């Protein structure tokens, strides 16, 4: 049973526009959510996170929104840049420094110049 | 420079020939973990370690072993590799728990 779902395998946007990547989860015990970015031939790098006590967290061009009632989170990138082209993984963990991080399958974002 | 290193980066081997992929971190992290990435399946956790001498199974531990004798090192051992273990492997570490992990560059393994 897939606990963290990224239903869009790929997304293509124009440079300067908004990119919205979506993630759904099924486990109500998850209370901390992260987004990782992965370039080819590199390991994933941490991008932004959000705790379940918040509904929004912003870091520069990146904003993560959390809708707990819908068990849904999204990553907004504004404005999108060609260097943002990568695979984005959504991940979730349980309460209080959980031992495990559960990842989605990833969404490949392509930002076209 | 703070980093997670893995060796080797690329490995081709044959079925049944034991191999070890090393992982080392220089950030004094308590938590370390191994993942495999396969097309269409994302990142799946193999094993993790909360501290020295403390290891536990992740979601896909079959066919793998790990050890944590020192805080900085967390090797992944394949006692008898099989073709279904052909994958891209990542080691990761963090100060505590599974949040905000730092990943190594990956090891691409091909088992013939």
C-alpha cells in the first residue's frame, strides 16, 4: 500500500510561470513532510519541509502548502527557472523524530526556456 | 566539507558474488539509512540505524545486511547478489530520526 502518492510522473512548464507539484498521503500518523530535489547522477537534496502544525512554509521561490483534512500537500515554485528541472520527491514521517521516511515515486519537472 | 560518501560509485558483478558498498559521513550524525531507487518505484528504504550498534529493517530488507560499528560508517552488504538487486543505491544520514536527511551521490549496481 503506497502511503505517499505523487500521481503525476511528469510536469512541463514554461520559464517564469508557476510550477505546482502535488502529493497525497494516506497515513494520518504522518506529521512532518519534506520535498527533495534530485538531479541526474546526484543524490537527492533537501528542499523544504513543513510540520503538521502549519499549513504553509515559504523559502524564497519555493512554498509548500499542507491541507491536513485532505491529506494533501503541494509544492509551488514561482517563478520557475530552467535550473529547477529535476525529479521532485515528496516524503513524510511520523510523530516525534520518527525512524522512517516514506517517499513518493517522484515527479519529473521540466522547465522550458 | 560536510558530506556523505559512497564507494564504489559504479559496480558490475555476477550473481552470488558477495559485495559491500561503503557509506561514510563526516557530520557526526546519529541516524543513517540505505535506500534503493528503481524506475517507477521511487526511493525505498532498505535498512536504517538510529545509532551505533542499533539497526533495523526498512521496507525492502530482503537480501541485504548492514552493520554500524562506528558512528560515521554504515556499509551495505549483499551476501549473494541477484539480478533483482540491480538498482541505484543511496546512503543518507541525519542528526536525528528520518527528517532532513543528507544523501550520498549514489552507487549504481548491475548484477548479471
